């Protein structure tokens, strides 16, 4: 089976600070792959190198067999990779509807966008009554839903999810991950960055653990769940 | 309700020259001109969130382009007004290049410096601009018709202002307007959505310069004498104040601010020494009590009254 995403020995830095060194990972079409690790391990940076928000200093990133590490960010979105960034990166002063429209910014097929709006609202019905509301007035959970729905509006083949559980109550985390599982069941490929290791290992098939900008450990999620070192460090016992 | 108000406003604007004196029509011309300049400021600052403190310079480029092209080539005025906008837009595109390298206060200072330099050019390039002595320009014409008075120029000024207002509304509702606002709110998130941030900023600068340039072209329609005195930072600050007092980020705010503050500014002309102080006070009061601008403030107060 062909890898949808293939990252090969990618390094990136912020000025003099080395953020990633020789990171390699693979994701097969239709899979959920988790990217785990502590704060500052380089998880978000990895996603941002794929989205071309952070430049790579060396290495290759292939999407569907095509090198994308030198493309401008809008070309990456057009190629089929879209990101739901971490935290509250919604466009706060714009309406929910406008946020969703921005997700489809690179697309010109109006009918398709219209259909995908219905589909996104079907995944996240809570947003339906709030379309005219400013995104900044949504609750934390709703903003997280909007981030994912907005990323879906690009009709991606690969969804990059950055910390979807961040700052949410356990109940909301459950809800969001149920939707992530549904997206997976519907055939979407997902690269998932999480600090909540237990939840991430439960939903993914394969996982990478980053430490100080390097891949420290990788393996099938099932195996990592039972790995003593992982249990000690990330699962609290 | 809203369309009724618009209809009344339009009727009043059409009837204006028949019911009033030349001075009032002159004032109306000036307010309409500033409305167009404010719409340009609205696009670059209100929508795209980029500081451009060179709007007076673009206005000046428009005035001179229009006045000089009318005199040199005998162009009909729609051509010279359009040329005024386009020349300004090209310069705006160059200044927009700065915007790609800087942000916030640095961008404000850089555009401010450009504005001052431009005024200096207009002041000292005497062979073309007449320098501080100013320049007499031929009246605007269209085929056999000459616009000799404020009243004769008024219909043209009004039509251009309405066209520019329509253009601003269209832009704001378009895909481009959405991209402007996304860049204003978060460049990183905008990039992640596939908004090409750099070219979007460039376009915002060029468009705001286009509006200011057209404003300059409008001014040349009802003026026979142009000079660079009023094309410095004071005018930019006046435009900035109009847009902020009206309500940053809304077209109604930009238009309302231009009209309300334009009137205040005209009234204050009798007392030039207090003018600056009063501008400053108004700005401070608005920042403190109505940071979203006059129209948002009125809207909220009206809403409260209705509920009470």
C-alpha cells in the first residue's frame, strides 16, 4: 500500500534553535497516526512543516508521492492537506459561517463547497444554530469543533489535528474523539497530535513519540499501550 | 426600514444643489471626497488590519495626476480620475512591498515616512507641481462640457462616490474581503487556510491607494488651484480619526465617520488654534467610551433604550 504522507529525515529550526532533527514518519491512506510527546517536543512544528507554515532546513515531505516541502502553503492546502491548528486559532471577530467559508478558501467549486458545508454541520450539529454568531463568542468545545469543521471545508485527503482535546472537559474530549472516529470510518486520513496519550493511542493504529525534536519511539498503538516505558512516562503508571 | 433611510439619504443628496448655496455644495463635495478616502483606509486598516499612514500622499498623487493629465492631454475627467486612482495604486503596490517585511508600529512608521517624503517631493519638484506656490489647473471637462463651479462638479463627484461605495461593499463581501479579514485576525491561521498572505496584503495596499487616488481625482473636479500644503500627515490623521471614530472595520462607520467628523472639522476651521486640541479630545473620548466607534455605540444605546 502506498503511503499518503511520507516524511523523510526532516529538520527545522527557529533561528538558531533546532526544533526538529531527522524526523521521519509515514501515514497510510485511511489511517489515523498519532504524534505524541511532551510540551516543546516538536509536535506542532512537525504539523507546521507539513502545512508549510515553518520552513524545513533539510529533508523531504511527500504527499501522495509528490514532494511538497517547497510549495507555498496555499498549494499544500490545494493538494489536499488541511490543518486544524491548536488552541483557539479561530477567526474570533468573524462569524462561524465566515470561518467555515475560509476553510474552503482555495476551492472554486461552489456546489461542492455547499455540500461539504452540510456535511461538516452534520458532523458538528452544534455549530448549525451558531452560523451567524461571532466565533469568539463560542465556548471552548464549540471553538474546537469549529476548527475541525473549518479544516474539513477544504475537503482534505489528510487532516492534521493539533491537540483537539486541549482544555476540554472529559465529556467533551469523548465527544470530539467520537467524531474523529467517525471521520476515520468515513475514510479520512488523520495525523493526530495529542498530549492526551491514552485517548490518542486508543483511536490511532500507529504512533510516534517525539522527544526534543527527535523520534524517540514508534510502533503500533496497541503495542505502545502495553509498553512499560510508555506507561510510566505518559500514562501515569 | 433600512432601504427607506437609504432612499431618503439619496433623495437629499440629489436635491442638495437645488436647495442650497455654493458653499454647502462645496462642503458636500469635500465630504464625499473624504468618504472615498476613508473607504480606502477602511479596506487596508479596517479589513486587512495593516497600518497605512500614507493616505494623504496617495490622495496627493491622485490630485496631481488628475490635474496634470487633464491639463497636458486634455483628457475627459472620467479618464483623469481613473488615471489618478491607477497611478496611486501602482505606488501603493510598491509601498505594499514594505508591508511584507514589517508589521504594526514599524509598518506605521515606514508608511508615515513615505507620506512625508511624498509631500516633500510635491513641495520641491517645482517644475511639475509648482511647489509651494501651487498650481492652477484647467477645469474638468467631458466632451464640450466644462465643470466650472462646485454645483456643476457635484453630480460627477456624487456619482463617483456612489460607485466607489458600491465597489467597497462588493470587495468587502467578496472572497478577497474575507481573505483581508482573515489576515487581520491571524496571519498564521489565514496561511493554514490557504490564504496567500503576502499577495493579499499587497492588494489591500494597492486598493486603499486606488481609493485615495480617486479621492484626489474627485478633488481636482471642483478645484482650480492645488498645492501640497494639506497633503501631509495632518490629513492622514484626519482620515484615521474619521475611520476610527466612525467605527473601525465597518463600511457604515467609515462613511459616517467621514461625514460627521468632516463636518466637525469644517466647523473648527474658524478656530484653527484649537482645532488640534479638539481633534485630540474627541479621539480620546471615543477611545474611552466608544472604542467600537460612533455607529456601534449609537446602535447599542438604541438597543438598550428599546429594551428598557
